[in-house]
């Protein structure tokens, strides 16, 4: 997964995989305890509000979403569904991947301007 391949200097792939798993678990707990909120922009881009830089550890919102959609707790998945319903949109893996691509290209700076077409 792309989240795993964005390594720090002198970090092995297996170290990054473990680090990503730990960070996603931490974010999952924060969302489940409602310390982090989930927002879906008008074009379907997702963002997690309230994640500190240390908890994020270089991971994008799209990456976090993809990991949580596979391995997140029921409470986290419900929070994502509530955000989708309040935005009247459903996030697909394709939208999240497109958002990730925009971020990498430097095209996406504001969640409300995301192009998910």
C-alpha cells in the first residue's frame, strides 16, 4: 500500500508497515472516542479533524481512510458513515485514491476544493 512505501530516511519497509499499523490503530481509537472528527467535503474528499502531527506521522487522510475502511473498528466505520450521510455522499476507494493522487501532485490544499470526478 502507498502508505507503507512513504518511508523516513534509513527506515526499512517492514519498520514502516509496523509504524503505519500502530498509527492507524491510534487514530481508530481517537475516532471511536470522538476526539477526532470525520468530515466529507462537497466533492467527496475525506478529512480527519483533530489528528496531531505525531499521530498522523506523515500519513494522508486518504491513506488513513483506506486503512480504516479495511481494519477499523465498528465505531470508526459508523463515524465515517455519519460523515458521508451528513455530506449526502458516499466515499469510494476510487475517490480516496484520487484524493491521494491530488495530494501527491500538490494539487489539493483545501478539503473543500477536492476534485473527485
